[in-house]
C-alpha cells in the first residue's frame, strides 16, 4: 500500500518511491518537488552518476543532447559519459570513434516498439524498404545498446546502462558496428540508455554503416532510433534524415504531459520537455514525405496512477493535432528498477487509454506487450 506524504492518501497504485500521488504532483508542486527531487538525486548518487544537471556558469556547455549541461573542469554531465577534460568536452572514452555499449543480432520478427508498422514484421514499404511483403523472417536487426542517458526514469527497463556508463565498458567502436553489417542484416536500431548523449558517435556510425550496406549492395538497410527525444535539435535532424532516406523509423517514447509528472518519473525539467515536443513536431512535419513505412512512431508506458486520463488526454490531443495518422503504441507497465511497488497495468486502465486516444482522433493506435495486462486495480 502506497502513501502520499503530502495529502496522506493511501492506495496500491501510489508509489512509495515517488512518495507523492499524481494529484499532489500537479496541484501542490512546490511541496512535491523537493520530495521527488530527493528520490532522483539519491537513486543516482547510489551508483555514482552525476546527481543533477550541471549548471556551472563558468563551465563548458555540452551540446551533444538536449540537456545542455554546463560542465566544470574534470566533471561529467548529467549523462555521466560527457566530461570536461582539459577545457574541452569529450566522451569519457576520450575518443570520438569509441563509445560504451554493445550490439547483438536480433532475429526478425523482433520485439520492436514499432512492431505494428515495422517493415521487418509487416512488410510495409515493400519493395523499396522491405525485402518481402510478408516481413523478413530469417534476417536480423543489429541492435545497438548505448550506455548513458539524459533522463533518470524510475521505471527504467534497461537500467543496466547505468552500471556500464560508470564502469566505462564494454567499449564499442564505429569499426565494430561497420563490420556487423552483413548479407543477413536488414536494419540497425540504436537504443539504450539513449542514443542522444552519444549523438555524434551514432551519427558517424550510421553514415559509415550506410556506406557499408551500399558496398555490399544490400537492397534494404534501414536506420532506426529508439529514443526519449531529448536530442540537440540540429543533430536530431541528421538522425531523422538517415531514417527518412533508408526506410527507418524514429521511435520516440513520450513519457508524460504535465511537467510535474514528467519530472517525477524521469527527472527532466519543463525546458527539456519543450525540446522533446519540438523534435516530435519536426519528424511529424516530414511524415507525409514517406508514408510507408511510417517515419515516426510514438510510444507511452502506461504507468498505473501516474499516467492517468489527464495525461493521456493531453498527450493524444497533442499528437493528433500534429497528424492523426501517426502510429501511437501504448505499452503495459511492469515493475522494474526503482518502481517495484506498483502493479502491472490493468485491462481497465489500458482500455480507457484507448478510448481517449480514439476520441481525440488518433487513427493508428496499438497496445504493446498485451500479455502483461491483468485485473490488478
């Protein structure tokens, strides 16, 4: 049973990690902020991550992602993989061609967030962007897991990236990724963590990967991204360009609507949310340039209690107002990382989410990981 430290409300869907109910987050933010701020700081300090966004006026500005840290000498940015070393911003690997992460071959059909529209699963975009009209069974995605992230999602399902970024291993080079391309691969997806803090690395890797696919005369090779959207907008445009050109999909995880709920779940500020929304709008403006397969897919993890009707109503209205054709995938929550005290998403909650999305005009809505749903609350 969870307990809100502000109003005293008790419920099985209030988290004792967040310590505040969703109503108090939105309506009593001055009190709520310090409670959830402490949670985020402690969760990061416990494993050696930079606790908050560095804002040293005399520090160097890092423009690799959308956090725009001002980093003091010998200190790291929020992502803990960008460092001010000798009055220059570097990766902690101290090499532009070397990152921290790993890759593996993921057989098609895979558990891609964009599974309802993914060419490797559905054949959408055939013959230009898919090998067959029925998917790509027997072929592989190169899944590139980057360590480091510019958010601190308390429910993170890929939390291992944090330890990787602190240990600074395993190391991953651009040459490693280029060599991974072969005649049985049809796409690469950069995820993590998040590719945003590694933007210069992954963009150069993508450029060289595309060149390698061309040398091998591969008829199909897509560049895809799975990201929280908090990129430097200039660099993000290049990432989108690669996806648009190759038939890849940009998958943006839109976490919440209210700045207070966004902060409680992920640790980002209103100015960061503005960047994410602008990046979503940018991709959406290109959506009709290549309808098949869809260039943009939005996803949201339906966290019990916190991603409630208010959040869903505003999020889906926002996406529908840009383009109602944009595919939206709603994902069922399961306890992970710090949010072990919440149940999985209930059928009733998810069904209400779908009702709201339809009411607001979205035409392509889907539910991911349906097997997690149950009668939990």
